[in-house]
């Protein structure tokens, strides 16, 4: 039986203010440069931007008060929307549970074959809005 050597405990120290600002600048400089470069190549139509408050006010004025005579036409699409959301959620649960089981390191049947495939499914479908 071997005994581990006793080491000094690590002491937390605050960084120097100049060093901390340099680190923040290094992290923030690339995104800011990309933003500046991308805005240089954009062609904004400022008429739409300047007209946006008037368009928002017009939309709000047309929404209030609501026109209740169309409510009877909305029940069927509302019911369809709720059914689609419910069935879609149930299908996604049925598909996600086995994939999660196969992706977990401690429950996968094969770490070398099944787990990478399951992780690929998770990563590739993460950015797809279904």
C-alpha cells in the first residue's frame, strides 16, 4: 500500500486587473470584428426600419378589439393544432428514450458502435426544429 504525498492546498488568487481586461478583450474582439465586417456588407433598407413603429401601431389597432364573429371558424384549426402538438410530442418521446438509453455511457449495449451512432443522432437533430 502506498501513501500519496501531502501537497500544499491550492490558493485562489484574483487576477491582476490589467490581465483580466486583456483576457476579456481577447474573447470579445473577434465577435466584435465579425459584427463590424458583416454590417459593412449588409444593405439595409432604412425606409422599412423607420416605418416599423407606424406598422406596429397599425397592427395593434387592427387587433383591438377582436372581431368575434370569426371565432366559430377557429375551433377546428385550434383542435388540429393541439392534436398535432400532442401527437408530435408523444412520437418524439417514443423516439428519444431509446436513443438516450443508447447514448448514455453506463447503459449502452456497445460503447464502440451503438453509442457513437446515438450521439450522432442527438447532435445532428439538436438544431432541427420539427
